[in-house]
């Protein structure tokens, strides 16, 4: 993961740059999905934990 690239996206996202926000979501989506596989919450499905 290119941390300078991520950092630049975060700065832009904080300034309400929608494209930067979407790119951040795409960058971290595999990590988020991986974490939700390890989490169990009664009454919730995996997709509920991601939103």
C-alpha cells in the first residue's frame, strides 16, 4: 500500500472531494471485508457490518 498516496487521498477527502472519498473506500474495501469475516454480531449479516 502506498501510504503517501493514501495520505493525499485523506487530505482531499477531508476537503469534501467525493472522488477521493470513493477511492479511499475502494483502497480499504479488501481490509474491511476481511475484518468483517472475523466479526460476529447477533442479528446482523456481514453486509450490515460494512455499512
